[in-house]
C-alpha cells in the first residue's frame, strides 16, 4: 500500500488540530486524576492498616483488663 497525499481544507485542518489538542489536554487531565486516585488509595490502605493495628492493641488491652478482673467467685 502506498502513502498518497491527502488534501484537506484549511478550516477542516484547523478544526481537527483543535480537536486533537483538546483530546490531548483531556488525556493529561485523566492521567492527573488517575494518579491522584492512586495516591488516595495508598493513603486509604495505610490508614486502614493503622486503624487495624490500633484496634488490635485495644483488643489486647481489653483482654488484659478482663483477665486481671478475673472471674467472679461462685457462691
């Protein structure tokens, strides 16, 4: 297949050029948004891990208090 020249009216060329530029801008916006979402997901995961650790510590402390209190004597 041979490449043959394609003739386009100047006004159509300008319109196509604007559209391509607009699309490239939208792609960059999408990349930026996707990057931010990824960063937020990492922050979310880290925060959930911290909460899980804190919850585990609280659970251990409550178990220790429960054991320290002991079981009531039966009469």
